[in-house]
């Protein structure tokens, strides 16, 4: 992708984790794999994509070898979809996002 095409205002951190989006208006849960995340949103790889502009409740599960971190009580909107999945924008920026690099450092230590 050409840098001039990039519209994101925040840094995206690539990683793989499970994410669930519950779209209340159609009462359906979509489960997929988190591809990347930032303070403002994320991209979820999923086969059956919900429509753009749907509001959703979000749960992200970060799994380690001996522990699990569940991040829930998040709200957002689906802002784009394509053949790979959906882009979701959080309603409020994630103030805890600065802890994510610490999580990856600890996870890497466990795997060594």
C-alpha cells in the first residue's frame, strides 16, 4: 500500500487473537481472528461479514500459555468490510492500549 493511501491516524499493532462482535440490531455474534489493533479500532478476519455501519459490542481475548486476558465492555461500529473481514472503529479510544507491548514482552518470555 502506498503511504499516500494510508488514512489511519494511529499506530496499528499486528497480532493474532480471538475477537467477538455482537451486533444487537440483528442479534448475531460474529467470531473471528484479530489481525491488528490500535487505540481507535481493529481489523477482524472473518468469512461471514456483517454490514457496514452496524454498531456492535466487542470482546477481545488475549491468550497466553498460562493465562488469559479478556477485554470486554467495548462498543464500536463496523466501518468497512471486504473479502478478508471487517474494520471496526471503537466508540471511545482505548486508554489501556499502552499495556499491549508489555503483554507481548511477557508472552515472548514465556515462549523462550
